[in-house]
């Protein structure tokens, strides 16, 4: 049989076998996200074009040459969304979500559209699952997001995954650094005319370019991570301490460039050894200016997205079997909310949350700057069965209070047996 028609270049049909893998990825992501207190959001497939121009950035590849932009019948310029962060931030403002307890945590899935040169792992319509947490600049949030995505890949059986991490500071220090970098790069004759033009627009992109000569110049060039302000540096060091304390491996990669302009401070990318040139399976970071850029009050945020096609490919390359694909996902309710009011306890408790995730149990830490009382109210609102409280007194005794919300009962548990005790309670119910 023959048809004159084919799918448009860079798109594909999802057939049943692949749909099963896709379902599994989304189910695990949902379980992890909802276990950490994220609720689902779905925004439209198309948005006002200006939303992406203002946030993703005019000089980025995505906006300058990859957008599917069209005029509707009334002459409005609309764009098939190339990514999910800007739409979620728009929705946060539009629905007055700043009035909810912060941070507001949202997850989403769906197709994204970029007019890219099609190749293995690079499509014009691809699918993402992503999370956004808006309303907190706490470095614990950055670390928690990274931990979640790492657990997602582990649960899906991915092997050979590496986490690349860096901080790009604030737009002000970056602007200053960009001037310095531009000058340094343009002094070299390693770049052709087109590259020199692009360096003038955004010199950081040169870190993405290959070729031994170019590479030597960019290797020797100054890096943003060495130009961070003290507060940005302190923020990044806390993210690292939390990751280190939880045993999460990463490489500091000062060359890491994300193709979107809205990032500030922490940025990260997970790469798979098993994939070819398109090795980035998921990435994200902090975007503390984005909400303000689109008309909201200054509100920090952070998130990530992972590409379903690339994750499926990486599962295949890791030898994940059909039986493993068919295994049920973990539960998706939040079982434990950690209310940590003693700052010194943060790292230890962050590790405890990560350990529960490893056990397949939903857990998260309170990050709003609220009193213990309002944290408990929030726990009740969320319907969380257990709250783990660590204030200065408990911390001084190396213990935590574990409160059963339904029974209004609580006990003190030594931190040395906390993991075991929490798992036992969750299993007993
Ligand atoms: P991104 O890195 O542009 O980030 O895309 C996220 C993931 O989507 C990539 O790691 C990759 O797996 C997949 N992806 C991107 N483009 C393609 C393509 N053409 N074909 C196949 N897969 C692709 C974002 O989109 C940000 N919104 C992530 C984020 C959320 N940052 C903060 N919050």
C-alpha cells in the first residue's frame, strides 16, 4: 500500500510499543513529582508569540530561527510552544498563584515544537515532562529538583547518566562578564565572520562550538563561575553541600550553556553516555527574573524538563526490558512532609528526603518561610499523613519528631534510625 502523504519532517508516529515506554516515563515522573508535592498543570499548545520572545530570548536559536509562529484569523501572532517554563509562569501570574502558599509546585507533560534540523534525538515536535517550583529562592529547592530528576532516571533503569552543574549568577554580573568574554574571544582569530557576529550577540554560545582551535580558545577564556557575586557564590555552595551530603554525583561544568536566556544562578543538565550527539536527556535551572519579565511581581523560580524521546532511547540503550517497562510505577502521594526550622539540620534532612525517594516513598521539605504552625496547616491542607519536625531542640538531641497527622500523635525518633522508622511507618500505614 502506498500513500502520497508522510508525517512532516522531524515528526513521527508513536506506535503501541513506544507508547508503553512513554506511559511508563510519564507515570514515574508523575509519581515522583506528586510525591514531592507538585500538582499537574496543562497550558495551551500555542501562546502569544511575545511570551517566548521576552523570556526564552530574542537572540537564542529557539526564538531567532526555530519558532513555529503563525497568524490566526484575526491577525494575532501565535507560536506553538517551544518549551513549557514561560507558559507555566504566565499561568502563575494569570491565576494569582502568588496568593497560595509558596513555592507553588507544578508539573506538566506534552509536546513542544522547534524548527530544528532533524537528526537522531532531535525532532521538530518532541515531548517533555517538566516541573516548575515558583516562589522560593532557597538553594534547597535547586538541590531537591536535581534530586528528583536523578531519581527519575534511576527508577527508569538508565545507566551512564552524568549530571553537569554550574551557576551563571545574576543578569548584572553576567552582562559584565559577557563584555569581558567578548573582548577576549574577539582577540583570537580562531572564529569565522559568522561566529564573530554571534559572539558579539552572545559570547557564551562559543562554549558550545567544536573544533580544536576554537576549543583551545574557549578553554582558556574566563568562566562565569569565577565571576559570581558573593551571594550567588554562597547560594551555589549551599546547593553543592546539599548534593554532596545526599551522595549525589555531579561534575562542575563551567562550559555548560543552556539555550534559553531566562536562567539565573543554578543551571544543570543530565547527559547520557549511551546517546550520540544529542546526549542531553534533561535539564533546567533557576529563573529568578522570569516572572518579573512578563509583568508579575519579582518572584524567584526553578525547574527542569526532560525529553521523552531521548529518555526512551537511553532506556533502550541501557537494556531496559519490556517487562521492566510494564512494571507499575510507585505511588504518587506525598507521605512525608519535612518541617525543618533549624537551619543546621537542613543538609541532614535533605538527605533523609532523598533516601525516602529511593525507597519509593513520596517526601518533600517545606521551603516557604512560614512558622511551624502554618507549616502544619499546610501539611493538613495537603493531606500529608506524616510530618517530620526538626527544630533546634530536636536537632540538639540528634532526633526528629514524627507526627501522625490523622491520629494527632507524635513521637521522637533518633536520627540514627530515622530512615528505617519512617519506612516502617509508611508500610504499616
Ligand atoms: P531544554 O533543555 O531546551 O529545556 O529542553 C529540555 C529537554 O527536552 C532536553 O534536555 C531534551 O531532552 C529535550 N529536547 C529539547 N529539544 C528537543 C528536540 N528538538 N528533540 C528532542 N528532544 C528535545 C527547556 O525546555 C526548559 N523549559 C527546561 C526548564 C524547565 N528549565 C526550567 N524549568
